[in-house]
C-alpha cells in the first residue's frame, strides 16, 4: 500500500475513486466541447465568404467588415463575464442558455435580408455564444481528476485552435457548394442537440442566486465599454490611420475611461464582475502571457497566409481553404502526442519546443517570394500546426491546472480573454506593419526605377516587346504592368518583414519558458473537491 501511494505522488485520497471518470459527465462534457467548437468556428467561418454575404445583402465595402467586428466585440465582453454568470445560474443553465441563444441567432443570421439585421444578429450571436468557450475550459479542470488532464487538455486545446484554423476551409466549401446562408444554418441542428444535452445531462454544480444581490452593474458597463471600444480600435485602427480617424480616437478615449472605472470596481466592490485575483497566482499570470502570444500566432498566421494567397497568388476562397487545411491535419494528429508528452516532459520544455517551432516556420516564411505556392509553404504550415498543439496543452495546464476549483470559473474567462486579445492586438500590429512597410518598400522600388536601374529598364523593355502587337498603347500598358509588379514586390517584401518580426517574438518567448517556475499540479478535480 505504501509503495502504491508513493507511486501515485503521496496523494492522501484513494486513487481508484479519484481516477474514475463518470461516464455521464464525460458525455455531457463532449457535448459542451462540440458547442464550443461551433462558437469558435463561427469567428472565422465567414471570413472567406464576406464578398458573397456582401452581394447577398447589398452591403457596402465599409459595412461588410462589421459582420466580423460585431461578433468579436460582443464575444470579448461575454468571455470574462461568463465566470460570474456560471457561478450565479450554474454551469448547466449558463451553457444551455449560451448554446440555445447561439443556435437561435445562427438561424436568424441565415435569414437576414439586410446588413443592419445581420450586424445585430451577429452581435447577439457572439455575445450569447461567447459564454460557451470559458465554461468548457472551467469544466475540464473541475469535473475531471488531475491525472486525466493529459487526456482532456489536448481535446479542448485541439478544438480551441483547430476551429479558427479550418474556419476559412469550411466556409469556402459551404459557400461554394450551397450558399452563404448555410454558414449559419449548419449550426442549427447540432445546436439544438447540444442545448438539450446541456439541460438534461450537466449537473456539475448548483446555482448561487444570492450573488445577484451584489451584481456590479457599473462594473459590467465599464467592462463592456473598455473591451468593446478596445476591440473596435484594434479592428479599425490599422485601416484608418489610427488616431487620425475621429471615431477611432473617440473609442480609444472611451476604452481608457472604461478601463479606469473597471479596474477601480474590480478591486473595491464586494463581488466584482470579474475577479482579477487569479493573476496573483504566478502560474496563471505566466500562462496567460503565453496564451496572449499564442493568440498572435493562432489568429495572426490564420490571417497572413490567406491574405498572401489571395492578394499575391490570386487564390479564391476555396483554394485558400484547401491550402490551409494542412495546418488543421497536423494539429489533429499532434493532439494525442502532445497529451502523452505532458506525462513525461517538463511543460517548460514543451513550451520551448512549441514557440521555437513557431519561430522556425515564420523564419522560413521570411524568405517568401511572389511565386511561393502550396509546396513552398507546406513546411511552415506543418510547423505551425504541430507547434500550436505543443504550446496549447502546457499553457492551459500551467494557467488553470493548479488553481483551486472555486477560482477556476473566473480564471477560465480571463485566460480565454488573453488569447482573444492577443489575436486582436496581433492583427492590429500586423496590419499596421504591413501598411507601413508596404509604403516604404514601394517608395524605395520606385526610386530604384526612377534612377534608371539597368534591371528595371530591361524588364520594362521586355514587357513592352511582349505587348508590341497593341501598337501605340504598348508603352502605357507596359508601364502599368511595371507599376503592378512593383506593388506586388513591395507587398511581398512587407510580408517578409512581418514574418521576421514574428520569428523574433516567438523565439524570444520560447527561451523565456525556462524563466517560468515549474508548475506543481494541485490536488483538486474530479468533482470540485479540493
């Protein structure tokens, strides 16, 4: 008996009871994971089909981005709020309401006949559905024993990272084979099943309605203002010269004021809308930092590859989706391997390997040229897929795996928020760098042509000769093609600059993993005991 106890890590409770997994809870959890998959997938599923939605709704080019932005702004407000709400009304009703509301809003999005309707429905879809994501993460670390985390963590990690990665692929296929309406209708059937499963099978905890007596309305309003305005600034800033645009400036000021009020309320009221004390835990704070940077890698690279393939290579949405699917396959096959590695490797070693793998992929991409195709970006995509899973599993365990069960619900919302904010900040920085470097490289290339570069003049002459059949128009057409080539090369060079910056970020954070204190697994789990 003594040797068995020592082998188990000297945990003073019977091992067989702790190791057992309630099958009912497992089935309910799998249903929750599928609901989370739908919610995260919907962030990116419309990204490859915005032009079709724009045509179907008769929207302008300025209006159509709000189909994405409305969803993201609403979701980023709900994610941290979900921890408080699930404590008040219980995990069962929090998830059931989220899944049911998400399903209804998906149906309404598919039936929208105007851009105004679509924006309202998408905002409600993101706000209500956003409650599913952190609820799943919290449940994973409260209903299962710690010894099962190497199995559970890869599952939720795979869903959290795979869904946005394959979103453009799924969206491209649905739009091509059916219509853009099915980007939303596809959620209805599974959403009903998930909602019914949540109501009938989730019984992880009990509601605490007394918390409503201390509900911090000012905290909610200030948090919504802070995060919603911040998301708007990060979405619109890169394309509107940041604070030169009056709307961006006003929203930045609103975000700053909201942040001051929110943090003041968070540290002074009896029951804050979001409990920030989780950041006192060194492992949680460190895991959230890594999650933030992983959000840059997840959403930033999911954005960069399609933009290059579309703007430089001329791929349509379906071709982009098929090319990007490599990453999803690599993540799928790496998930169980990452789970097993968690049993035998120091998580800091996995973090190092994951972020250095990210860096290796972006380093290869920093040599990009205008004729790179599927085979040239294959290895970077493989590295990205493998690295995502290698990072996600230890990051989740470092951040959430050692917290006491009563703090996990709030902490899960904060943890997921850091990943989403990392993606938003990353996209804003990436777009800003792309725009600035594109202008810089274009100016330098034009100067090179202007001062009579022999290579440039020879290229222009070759183009002119190829267009000689057009007679007098050949000169103007050749010049136009030359300008197009300069713009293309400037854009490609700016992509290379962005990939190089990402390489330095990922590699430096990889080495920073060894500055982290090795996490010691807490003894909670398996039903919420401590």
